[in-house]
C-alpha cells in the first residue's frame, strides 16, 4: 500500500512540485494539501495520513504549532519539516513539538522521498546539510532556554496572529476566544518577553519564525 502523504505549504508552486516529485516514485500517494497550519490540523484529523510534509512559516498557524497539534490529534502521523530555516532554534522547536524529520528546501529533491520512507518505517531523518552543524549545536545547547519556551502554545498562536496584523477581535474569532481573553494573553506574553509595543512583537515573531514577510 502506498505511503499516504499530506502536503502543507503556503506556496502552491511548492505543493505542486512536491506532488509531481513524490507521486512519480510509485510508492507514495498525495492524499491532500493545505496552505496553512490550521487547515493542516483539520485535514490530518480527517485523512489520518502516514506522513505530513510541513513548512514552518505559514499564515494563521505556523508549522511548529501545527506540528504540536497534529502530534496530539494523530500520534501515528509522522511529521517531516521542509523549510528554508536552518537555525538551531528552529530545529530545536520542531523536534520538541514532535517532528521526526527536518529537511532544507534548497537540498530537497529526491531526498524528500527518502525522508518520507524513513519516517514511515518508524525512523527519523535529518537533512545532510544540517546534521553535522545545526544538530551539533542543538545537542551542545540543549539546556539553553529559548524565549519561545516561556510562552504557552496559546500565547504563541496569539503572537503569530497579532504579528500578522490581526486585531484582538479577529484573533478572538479565529481562536474561538473572547476579545478580553486575547487581550489578557497578549499582555501576559508581552510581560514574559519584556516587549512593550507592537513593533517589538512583530520583530520577535519574524526573528523566531512564527511568521514571515510573505
């Protein structure tokens, strides 16, 4: 039976390219796709794919938070992060929320298929470009605390939406919360991060890959 894969990337050309590449392998079937993390979580619950190929910087809900939710909703589904980000922090966050693989877009090619097979067989996969550098840094720095780790997953979701220009009312509607709750979360996360204005929040979100300029 073919390995069932869900593609998650906010760029249609990337999803189309991955579909062409992977379905040509013969043993991999693309069962769906999503353009943001929130839609990805919903489709995982519906389709229960074997493997999700996940970008990090996406609107609504980034790939790190989506991976966390997918790991909770469908533990058997494996997640391969496919991204342009090669920093220690991005790798650390991805692994800590349950991703089993991490691959860089610029070095992907047929390597994506190999990674999908490895994850499906129960293993893990790290991009050859980062295995000797970023992962070494990750292990050496495993006890360091990232500012993101002081935030709850709900606070991270709200931070992303605010950084993308959503108002408190819009964020509340998206997360099924009251506007007062969103304002409370926002005040709390600003206190934790020591940030006192919207510009600072947007800069922090960009630097830590919670959102992008796209």
